[in-house]
C-alpha cells in the first residue's frame, strides 16, 4: 500500500490525473459524435452509442479490428481527429505511467526512495555484527512483521546481496549517510518506534571518527523525534557522557564486560560458556522482558515466579522498574506564548536541566519473594525450550 501511495503521488505530480480524464473525454465525445453521424446511415456498422465507444477505443489504441468503422464523411472526419489527438494523448498517458514506474524502480534499486511508515525500526550503520542483529530481531519474534529500515553506505553489490537475502522479510534498504537529517527523514524516523545506531563501518569515513558520527546521529535523531526509543553502540566508553546528554535511551559499549567474562573463566570456570549460551541465537532458552499481567499488581514476587514457572516453564530472573519523570515540556503548552517563553528563559538561566527527558530504569535481579509488584514493573524471564509466548 505504501508503494501504491507513493506512485499515486508521483502520478499526480506528473499531471496524470489531468491527462487521463482529458483522454477519456476525447474518447466519449468522439463516440457520441460518430454515433450521431452514423446511426442513420444505411451501410454503417455503428448503430448504438456502445458501438461508437468500442470503435473509439479500438481506434485510439491503434488496434484496428475493422468490425466497426464510419462510412459517412462526418464520421470519417471524427475518426481523423480522434487518431491525431488520441495518439498524442495516449502516448503522454503511457509515457507518464512508464516513467514514474521506472523512476520508482531505479530509486528502490539504489536505496534512494522515501518511505512512509510508522512504528517501525530504523537501523543506522553497518558492521560485522549487523547481520546477527537482524537475525536476532527475526528469531526473537518470528511472527513479528514490523517494518525494519536499514540505512548504510554499503557498496552496491553488497547492498543488492543483502536485499536478496532478506527479500522474504519486511525490510527496506536505504543508502545514505545517516548523520544527515534528510537521510533520516527519508526513513521516516520521526514516526519510528526504535532507532538503533550501530558503530558504522560502511562508507569511506575515518575509522577514528566512528563514535563521533554515532553521537552526531543521536543528536539529529533526538532533534527530529525526541520521543523515539534510541539505542546506540559505542566503541569508546568515554563517549557515553555525550550520548547521555543527547538523551539516548540505551547505550551499549562494545567489549564493555569482556574483562569480567575473562576473569570469571579463572574464578568460576565454565561461566563464559554460560554467558555465551544464554546470548546465542541458536539457544532456545532466551532472556526476555515481558509485561506483568495486571492481576499480579500488588502481589508478591513469589506468586509471579510460580505463575511463569507453571504456565510458561520460564524462570523469573528479575524486575525492571521504569519511572518516568514529569518534564516541564509536558506541563507547558505547545504554543510559544509570552508566559511559556518567560518560564523557559528563567529555567535556562537557572542552569538546571529541567527540560531534559529522564526515564529512570532500575534493575532488580533475583528479587526477594516478599517484594510487591507495582505498575511500574516489567518481568525479566529466562524462557525454556518449550515456552509458549509469555
């Protein structure tokens, strides 16, 4: 449907919906005119208006069946006028449709199209882990059919190969530098549900500026769509501060916990294999965040743990508590009134970050059995091989 809407919009821009009615009008006028000249003529085969319409369509399409044709001088003049005007109009009509379809196909092939979507996932950048990310998205929820848009600057042959491998999935591939606002707008990032910024190795960009580009992209995304959930990958942990200031929701530093995993191989032999197994895509036991059924609000963790164990053969690992703070932006109106401007100015002068979006996420691993469940809680469970959807 999205592609159809795009094509219709381009056809409108190329005046297709002006040419088409004009062509149809010429056909109908010619049909009525030839009928008026021919229906009383003895040797004529055009006796009804429908005969005239059939003759006009056959004539303008240059098919020339010869089953219907005018014999009167007036009818022949109408035929000549229809041939002259009809060929031009029909050529314009077919050329317009063909040019729009070819242009759309070329843009799709080069990844230069502009999409219209909502609640989709945008993945910016490409590196050696990107295909594993795509596989993870697909395998975590095989029934998921949400659109995934990938933006990168891979070479054309790799781009086409990637498109071919994932042609059965709901994915769109766009080419471009995701740091630029116009590229993000082509991906309709302001309507997205998630944006994932990966440490990008595609394109001819300096390798020592990878994190810089991630930070710039995060700032651009948040300026376009401040409410979209943004996840960013960093190479240098020292850059986390910049992404926090950009209000990035999740920050993942590559190799951040490698030291602990290596140390655990000495202190607790076999633990690295446990971590590797839990994070493997092939492992049927997966960590998942799930919503807690409303009936458990106010109940204890022990009751919730029994519920997941009994019904889903899953282990309750912990709780995620999400607390969203009230921002001044939520209180002020959207209008730039004098009062709103005054309040914003005074808050800025106070040098306190009241306008920053804050979302406090508290992780509670192995919670006590007596802990009460609240509306702010989400469950973190380890699913079993035979677990149904929780």
